[in-house]
C-alpha cells in the first residue's frame, strides 16, 4: 500500500498494483489488514474507473483506520456523488484529519482548524495539517494571527519549509507585524534549493513587506518581478494572484492607480477561478469605494 501511494506521488507506475489487486480481491485477509491497500488502490483507480475505485474505497471502509478514513473523506469531495463519507459514522480513533476535512466541507471553519491542530499534535511531522488549518484561518476566516500561530507550530518540525515560511511572512505583513516578518524572512533556505513557484511567491512576499515598510518603489519592483516570472512560465493564476496582491497594496498606500491597472483588474475578475484571487479583488473593490 505504501509503495503504491509513493509511486502515485512520483508519477510512476507501481510495481505492486497488480499483486495488490489480487490480494484485495481475495478472502484471505481481515478487512482491517487490507484497508490501506484498498484505499491506495482506490485512489489509483480513481482517474480510470470510478466503478472499480468506488468498490475499493467501500471495501477500505469496512474496517478503516484513521488514514483510510481521511483518504476516503478527501476523495469523497473530488466529485459530488462519487462516495458519501461521514466520519462520525465510524468508530475510529484519532480521525482528526477526516474530521478536519469534513468540517471544512460543511463550512465549519473553526471546527476545521481545531481538528487540524489535533491532527498536527497526533502527527507532528505532517505539514499537511498545518497548511490545511492555516489556509482556512487565513482565507476563510481572515484570521492571519491564527494562521501565523499555526505556521510557527509547523516550523518546529519543518524549520526551513519555504511554503510555510513564505506564508508566515505574508500573514505577518497583513497584520503589520513587520519586524517579526523580517526575522522569518532571513530563515529561508538558499534559493537554488527552492522550486521556481516558491521563488516567485517569496519575491511577491518581499513586495508586500516593502510596501508595508513604506518602500513603495522597492515593493513595486518585487511585485513586477513576480508577475513577469509567473507569466513567463505561463502560470496565469499565480501571475493574477501576484497582481491583485500588488494592486491592493497600491490602494492601501494611497497611491494614484493607473487606469490601465484598473482595466486589468476587471479582466482578472471576469476570468480568474481562483477563490483567493477573487477574495482579494473584493477587498480592492471595497478600498476603491
């Protein structure tokens, strides 16, 4: 089961998928002992055969553990009626991830964050728990102090994680905790060890930091770099996200915003499907009013 999951994450064909299916279809194992195997195979089959995938997930839920329940909860929301999972229907210990995802899907944001914290305490090396909870805090509850708190907790086990560090600095800047943001900005690993996407995000975050410090030209320079790099790699949503963050900072600084930028904002508003981008656009429209 572990090999199948790792192969999927690496975009490779598992050496044990066929053997795993033979084991899963036999009656030689207790349902609990092959629950994770059924779950991994169900995930593998999801893109090619919903019928086979659903059957495998249903088998995994006969006697699931917390990981299996969390995976089923996650996959159940990929497509509307693919699989119905309610974590409370299962007597599974430490099902914090499943409950966090279920609470999020039901719009119970604070419950989702609370479960994410328990998920992290149960699995302190799980960066997924921190990213999940902090993004809900930041983007669903607009609570960047809570998001920063969670990112700091995550950095105890992942001290040089570029995504966590970047998002922490960003949240601190939005709360105008500038000195603290600058301290964490120095903790990034060397740029050659960071993916191009993370480098673009860090560049944009340097933009907001400089805007909040009053260095508007320097802030613009960093944002322009981020937008150009994202555009060059044809990552439209990342370029849009950098742009709307930049434009919000222009309005907050009291600058006169060029009509061309306003026109571009309208175009992004019409075409972007990114919920974070649309949220920031709504903030900009309130600033304009």
